[in-house]
């Protein structure tokens, strides 16, 4: 695994150096701050989704969760005038509940994660559009949340708070995944769920916990993204964001078969993906090709993972 991570780190340095040579603006302060902000925003989603992938699952509905939780957040904060700490907690609890429901349906009803989360993607997007009558929600002239706005979209020592929070979240997730009993259980479920069950591991509880954790990260990300975009259009907000998270996790060494992955790998995957996106912009390639870049990244990651699996079996 360390070899994978070292390879990723070298690839990031090489890609960054090549981009800087093509366009020196890449290493400008403004661009690096923007890059750090993007890494922080999408990194939180990738951390949550990466843990789900380690169990052998998938979560396709986080983008729609961002839309639904985003409009609820703005409605409670702007239209109902609730204090922001309460609204913040409501949104995180909402994300946790949605994630836990997915986990329960997968573990208790033996439904496929792909089907459950694909249905979630459609349902949450539909509810968000109905909730707002398909209109865009914004802050308008409401006030009283300046402290929250600074926390979510401000900077300290010229470093975006999104990036600082991503680093803190990565450290917490690293301890959880690599140093705790739950972490060992997550890897065991991903390797072989049946064997884990026979070993006395509460596999159902582990699956529910990972999806709930992914929901927590989606809830926190919701607030960051709302302050980043300053409004939520329920038909478009968060569209395909789950693909960014999956691509970053796969790039970082998370096997879609489950049982493999690391927080360092996921973090490096996020950095590499955003550097590649930045490279696309710097080269003047149309932004419409961003999804093509993501698709290629996921495909290459899956091919490499398959080849590594074959090699390990051969040995």
C-alpha cells in the first residue's frame, strides 16, 4: 500500500511540475488557494465515500443529498430564522439519518448498495426540487450567521478553512480506519463479509456505521458547499459530485471489490484529481471535458486495481 501512495505522491509532483512549466499561473498564490479550497470541498466527500468503498459498498446519492440538505439548511436559516448552530446540527443529523437508512436497507433487507443509493440519488433530488418548487434558494438579505460564514468560507494564515478542516477530518478518519477496532472490522467486512460474520464481527452494524459516517461527511460538506456557491439550485447543485469522490477514492487505492484502501491514499487521490482538473483548465481545454477526465481516471484506476489483484493472486 505504501508503494501505491508513494507512486501517487510522485505522480502529483510530476503533474504539478509539468503544469507549472506549461502555465506558470499554476503556482500563483491565487490558484494555489483556489486549488486548496477545491481539495478541501471534495476531499470531505471522498473520505466518507472511501470508507464505504472499503466495505465493498458504493454510495451514489451524496450529490443529491447535498441538494436536499442544502435547501433545508437555507430554508431553516433564512426563512425560519433559526440559530445557525441548531441548523448546522440538523443538517448533520439529516445526513447521518439518510446514510444509516441506506446501511439498514443494505444490511437488513440484503439489497444491493448500487440499487439503494441509485434510488436515493433520484428520490432526494426529486424531493429537493419539490421542496423549493424547483426554484433556487439563496441567502437573500438575511444576516446573523457571519461567524458561520467565516468558518465555512474564510481563511486563516491565507489557508482556506475547507482545506484545514479536510486535514483535521483526514487525521480523525485515519485513526478511525487504521487504529480502531471499527476500522479492523470495516476491512474484514470488505475482504469477506461472510467470513467476518462467522468470526463474530457484527457485520450489519459495521455496514450501517460506515454509511452513517458517509452521511455525516455529506452533511458537513453541505454547509461548506452552500457557502461556496452562495445558493442552491436543486436541479443542478451537487450533480455528479459522487463521481469526484469515487474517482478520488479509486485513484487513492480503494478497491471497488472492497477490503483495500487508506486515508492517505484517498487524500492523495483527491489532490491528484484536483490537480488534473486544474491542468485541464490551465490548458484551455473546455470544462465540458471534465467528466471525460473523471471517467478516464476511474477506468484507469479500475484497470490498475484489476492487474494488481491478478499479480497478487499469481504470487
